[in-house]
């Protein structure tokens, strides 16, 4: 493999791994803050126990997210220095805001929350929990604003061969970002909800202590998961309409739509090689005119196919890469404007499918625990514990689709934007040797695998330990509820 391919593999592996931590931190931080709010308002001990138990798991996950996230920004200088030079005037601003504002707020108030249990007044301590939780959402906002600019460049002029920002407000209010943010946050709540349902469902099935804690946690997770899936569907529809306008090739690739259709059908599933050159060899099960509705809110809109879009892209952006030695074997070669169709087609369906399965498991858990019932059957813990993985897989599939669907561009041209503000991925990579990239790829993958083992070990330890592992029962029967604060982190 060449430098470009290795660099893409490295960024893909580290990003997908890091994003396993991010949604759980975002979603769980808000839910933990809500649990603590409930305890402060009602004084019910079960809500304190919930806060302590789920808060411990949140801390483990947050720590791993910080460690794996630091590497992400270094990679822009390591493997993607040409990209950094091209977009630095724009891309650096939201990243700096994320680091200097959101992350510092997160760290400060998380520290106060961890060490302030028996030192701060209840309401001040609760405010720290909410400040940390909202800062995680702000952090996601700035990162998504940066990513959305790559998908749809706005707020810039093109000077001296590169984009120069002329409106930070336009970058932060990019319609692509405003659609991506609620969708991503809903995905984060879906992950946290499945985590609550899985862990609490397992404890509830075991018929152990603290039944009230596990029942309340499971039902909270079930309702949040169902609501999150509804928001995902609504915001996903909005994103689909933007994708039709801004990245028509991604839209066509999501459907493996070879030829232009009017009206266009939505493919439920395909049998055959969707990447093959002969579309007629692929058998699809379609819903007539649904793709037209998803694209433009009517059942008549024309949706362009891959083959017609190739001709348009070649006319606008060229048929061949520049004859530049920095491009390696791609120098002077024809540009392939079609993303990896099996990845985009099946990734899109995995994203939707895993999200639906996760919500379905949440609904089933709510039904099985209605009116004080306890779940039974050996299948139940397998179902809810396995269900924890489904929104993680759905989130990962969605991001892989989003990022690979814009290839061969790393900065996608804005159809109504400034000419010249786009960049091929092949032009973005640093001038490195394959040996150098192999070294960092193997090293980072190995370190991340080791960190994964550590996180799984700690998560398993505290999940199995339950409430008593983070909040041991007082030895003295006369100990008051307030004294239980002594058993903080």
C-alpha cells in the first residue's frame, strides 16, 4: 500500500475507535446530570446511587476518550500536512475553540464534580455536573462545525491558492453543521440509552440488590432510546435533503444508483455486486418514488445516477489528477469520482438498521418491565447486553458512510460556493515514506488495542460490582443518607 492508502487507514482506525468513546460520554454525561438533579430535588437515595454508579462508568469512558482524542489533531500535521496548509486558516478556528473553550470547561468542572462530593454544596456540585455535560455538547458542536465545513465549505474567500475565512459565524452556522449536530447528539443519546438498558437489564435479571436502581435506569434508557431514534429519523431526513443538494454523488452512492431516475426508487436491499460495472446484474427490492421524497419532499424529483454525475464532475473538476510527483502513482492518472459503493450502500443501511434494532430492544425492555414486572428467560441478558453494541455499530457505520461517501475529495466543492475551494484527498497527504506511516499505523493500532483492553476490564469490573462497588453500604445502621456522601469517588 502507498502512503495515501496507509494514511487513510490510520485516520479511519483511530477515528472510529475514538468515536466509540465520544457518544457514550456525551449521552451519559447528560443522563448522569439528570439523575443527580432528581436526587437533589427529591432526596431519594436511589437517584444518588444511580448517579454514583453511572458516573463511575462515565469517568472511565471519558478518560479513554481524552487519551484517544489527543492523537486525532496530531495526525493533521503528521499525515495530512498538505491539507493542514490548505485549510488551516478556516479549519483551525473551530478546533481551537473546541480546545480552548469547551475542553477546558469540561476538564475544570469534571474535576470539581469528582472531588467536590463532600466539599461543595449540593446545588453548586450539581451545577458542576451540568457545566461539564453541556461543555461536552459544545465540544461536539465545534468539532462538527469543522467537519461540516469539509463537507460544505462556506464563509470563505479564495486567496493565494487557498481558502481564507471571512465569517466565523457562517462557518459555525453552516446548514450542514446545523443538521449534523442534532443528528449526532441523538446518536449519542441512543448509545447511552442502550448502555443503560443493557447493564441495568442484566442486573435486574439477576434479581440482586438495588432493584429500584436498575428498574429506574432501564426504563430511563428505554424511553431515551426510543425518543433518540425518532430524532435520528427526523434529522436524518433533513441531512438527506442537504446531501441531495450539496453532494449528489454521495446520494447516488448510498443507493448504488447507476442511472438517473425520475421518480427515483429507494432500494431496501440489493442482491449482487453493487460495485460492478453492469447495473443490470444487481437485483434490488425497491419502494417506488421514495428516494425522490427523501431527496426533495415530493414523489416526482429526478435523482441523478452515478454515471451521469461522473460526466458532470469530469467537466467541472477535470478528468485526470495533476502530473505532480507528490501524488505518487496517481500522478496524471484518471480521477475516480465514485466512492466505494459497497461501503456507502451497505453502510447507509447498517446505520439505519442498527439504530432501529437498538430502539426495538429498548421498547421490548420497557414492555417486559411494565407495572413492576421482572424480566425472565436466559435470552433476556443476552439480548440487552448484545443490544449495547447496536448503536455503536450504527454510529460507526454512519460516520464511515459520511466520510467515504465524499471521496475522492477531502474538501468537497460547494455547488453554490466559491470556485477553487475544494481539494482531492490524494493532494492532502504528507510527503512521507510508507515505512514511516506503517510505523505510526502499527504503533497507534497497538496502543489503542491495549487501551481497549484496559477500558473493557475497568468497565466489566465496575459493572459487575454494581452499586456497592462505587457506594459501599454503611456499616453502621444509624448512618444517615447524607453520610453516604463520604463514599464518593
